[in-house]
C-alpha cells in the first residue's frame, strides 16, 4: 500500500470513523485547501465539521484508488443529511504526509436503479497494478475523444460490447442501456456535455476522471471506470450540480 493511501485511510478513519476533531492536528496541513461545497477553507473549518457530526453519522467505504499524491475514495455517507449520500472524495497528500487538499462530489442514494445495480456495488479490490499506466492512457484517450469530443462512433474502441456493468441510476447495462438513457436525458433537455477533464486518477483496473461540464445545469462529473483486457467493462458515477456560491474561493476543481 502506498504511503499516500495509508495516510488517507488512517486520517479519514480518525476524522470520520472515530469523529475525532483532534485528528485534524495529526493529519491535516496548516494550509489545507478545500474545494468541497460543504465546508470553508482551512483545517479549522474541517475541525468544526467533524465536531458537528451526529451520533448516527457513519461512512461506508466501497473502494480506494491511489495515484501518486492523490487518493480517491468512493463510498456512502449515512447521517450526513436526510438521505444517505454516495460520494467521491479526492485528497492530495503533501511531502510531510499531511492532507493538503480535498475535492468531492455527492449525490443522494437511489434504491431503485434501472440496471438493478447499486451506486457502489461491484468489484472493490485493486488487483492489476501492472496495468495502471495502460488503463490510465486508455481512459484518458476515451475522455478526450468521447467525453470531450462527443465522437460516439469510436465508443466500441474503448467500451466492451460484451460486458458493460452500469451503476448510473438511470441507465441499464450495456451500450444500448447507456444510449437509451442518453436519449431520455436529451428529451428532458439534459444533454451530456463535458467541458474539461481536470483529473485522471488510476490504480490497477480502476480509473477515475473528474470533469467539469453541463447536464441541464453546470455540473461536476466524477466517473469511475473499471478496465479489463483493454476495454472499459464497468462504470460508476456521481453527477453533482455546481452551486452558484461556495464557502471558499477555491472553486470545485
């Protein structure tokens, strides 16, 4: 396990598992930069957030993807609002082993999905570490040509035609399922539009892209892909509206 991954898992276990505000002193950099829409900048705002967590708050982790100094968490927050929230969190770990920067995107848990898959189930463990660079390159190219370039004629160059497990709540499995969902969204005035890919985070078979675009309104797109034998075979996501105002000046990205 990388030092960055170990650091984030220990820090978040103390902060959000034990709900210990003093963990900020041990794990968070003095110049901690916040990009979440839910908290102000700096370590003291994080301390205040942790101190305010209720007894029923808990985090249920699904998977962790570490790439250099960036570590992405995928899981479900319970007790953070009226309904559970599925989210991606990205932390940057500095040279001193402290949490230095944080990004996230959250969306309500949906019990009844079109595919029958939940927003977080499926494979969780990183097993193909030797494929990291190739998988990162594949998804980065897919993002460039399909997400940004909207060239759907090359979709099958990147996504398997045999297996495509879908965890987006509105789409069925397979490319046909995605196509039907996209047509439905377009009819609602919600066309998928990706403006910029800000991050590509890869470890083994898992690759997460953090992007900015529109889906009827300005949104943050977090798309997690699982790659097998050179093709994308599974997809999880969070699409979160970008609020008009943030509690800091750092932006969501």
